[in-house]
């Protein structure tokens, strides 16, 4: 997230809150706690998350935050919107008895894993908490790729590893959203977020 002053209030807390909701839902899906019959509800929640993260992405880009804006745009577009649309399509097709092929899915997730992993070092200049959250996100994506390609690890193991990495991202998201709101409101560090690991002059 950008450290520069915003023309609007910082959108970081609501974007992180939306991320946490999505992560907890993905955890439920990957561990079987949320069943196939909940696909429509999942789509509804992810549409809400898309709105939050898309707004955050636009404001971050307006405030010249290259990394924050683009990563939020990536999250809003693919993790939120596309996943919501896929869940909606699966629900409708299942109800109508229509076959819904997902052959493109593993390849798209592979690109997302590569891109987010390559973008992650840019966050060394921000909160180490957020950087660690992104490392968990990177790991989760690679486990998802293994799951979708059914390679390297058995699918149940890949799903469990992805689930718990995603859960950690959600927990970090809740903490960072809280720290942003509370620290900004009280104008002091109540919830520490750490100092950047790399300082750029």
C-alpha cells in the first residue's frame, strides 16, 4: 500500500478486509468445510470483495502507488471477480446439467503465481508484515497450481497446504487492516507493522 498522502482516505483497510474474507472462504473451499452447494453464496461474497479491492486499486494508482495499485488490481480482477464468475457459472451449469470445462484454469493460475512471485520483492520497501503475507500468498498460489495441474504433490496434500497458506494471508490481512485504522486514528503505533526491510533513498 502507498505511504504517500491520499486525495481520499487510504483504502487499505477495506481492501485488506475484503482480502481476509476471500482467504477465509478459499480456506473453507479447499478444506471441504464449504461444499459445492455454496457456490452461489461464494460468488456473492467475492463480488463484494471485488468492489472493495477495485476501488482500492484505482485510488492507489491515482496516488502513484505502482506496486500497491497493480497488485490490488490483480487481486480484484482475478482472485475476486473471475473466481466469483467461475463459481456463478459452475452453480448455473450444475443446476442446468450443462458441462462446464475448466481446461484453461491451471494455466491462468500458473501465470498469476509467476507474476505475484515476481512482484513480491517490491514490498520489501513496505511493512514486513505485508511482505510476509505476500510470501504466504505466493506459496498458496504455487500449491494451487500443483493442485490444478495434479503434479508434484498429491491433490489432497496440495489443497491442504494451499488452504493453510491462504488462511495465514487472511489473518495477516485482518491484523494489517486493524493496525491501519487504529494507528491512524490514534496517531501512534498501537499495532506495530514493522520497519521496511529495504530503504530506498
